[in-house]
C-alpha cells in the first residue's frame, strides 16, 4: 500500500506542476493574443460585405503585430515611382558638365 500512496503523491505533485505551467502559458497567450473587439469585427464584416456584394460570415481573425505588409507596400510604391522616373535603370550614361568658372 505504501508504494501506491507514494506513486499517488508523485502523480499529484506532477499534476499540480503541470497545472501551474498551463495557467502561466494561458496568461502569456492572453497577453500576446488579445481578443478582437466587436467593433473591429463589425468593420471587417462590413468591408467584406461591400467587397463581395453580399453578407459574409467571418470565421477567423488573426491580429498581426509585424509590419511586413506595410514594408512590402512601401517597397512596391517606391519601385513604381522609380519606374516612372527611370531612377532604377538609366538608358544613357550621365554626362558631366563643367561648372561655371572652373574652365
């Protein structure tokens, strides 16, 4: 009987330790991934409905912390301006014109 009680006590200690770890991880997850406000969901739903022309059901919303999409948008805009003004690839080599009073 004492071996069974020892095993039971060990199992209870392990369960208590795991419960504490799960609680800590849930708290960290709640801080990293806050809930999406209902107003934001309504705005997303309205935007989807306007785009699709009918009501749509939102199944998942993921909050993004990074600015990857913003940097990609900036790079695309800058490249389109570079193409417009031909900054990227010049067709003719640059010529140097002498300054006044130096010749």
